[in-house]
């Protein structure tokens, strides 16, 4: 029997992690693992901007993300995803600044719970072309504005977290 955990928009991270622990304790299937890059840059006035891309299937605003790759660390995989999806070049942190959960729709129509570890990418440039060029819309946002555009409550909370943004600098 599957245990359903509702996605509540303003659910705190502590409550979310407690619900996840309870779900696993009750026999729920562990979440799949993905990695994401958090592309960021500093603009005039010292403000930080983060880049979001639209997903190819739903058009939702998301971070560049994907499945772990053999022979690459999680952070290296996140950097590869930023390159493939947005043509971004930069310095990836080896340490995740946080994680979030989302429900990935599978080809079968079913959903799989996925935990995404987020690695900051200090962007220094963008290629003229890249593997998924023209397949996604890309846009730079303030962290607060990016938080309003994403659908995942935990990702929005991560983007609004002032401590996380300070660690990027």
C-alpha cells in the first residue's frame, strides 16, 4: 500500500523531512535521486541572480537537473546538466546547498518521488550553442522572484533562504 504525502505549499523543511522519515518508516519506497545546478551570477550593485529554465514537457520553471552519471561526481553531473540544458559554463561547488523533493511523471503516467540535491554553479559564461539549444526558455531572476516561479515548495524555500544566498558569494 502506498502512503501519499500531500505537497503543501508553505510546508517547512523540518516538517517535510519528518514526513519523509515517517513515509519511509511505514514502508514507502525510497525516493529516486537527481542532481541540479543552481546557476548564479552577481550583477550591478552586488545583487545575486539565479537562472531558471523551462522544462521541455510541461514548460514549468526549473533548475537544470538530471540523473546521476557513472564516473562523474554528483556535482560534476549537475554542471553537465547546466551545460546540456542551458549552455552554462562556470565553477560548480562540490557541496550541495540543500535538496528538494518533487514528483516526476513517468512515461507510464505514474509518478515517482525524486529527491534533488542542489549544487551552486558560479556562472562565468554561456556557449553560443549547446545540446538542448532552442528547446527551453532561459531567464535570470532575483532569488525571490525565482522562488515565486517554481512549483516545488522546498525549492522555493531554498531560493528564499538568505543563508544559502550568502554562501554563494
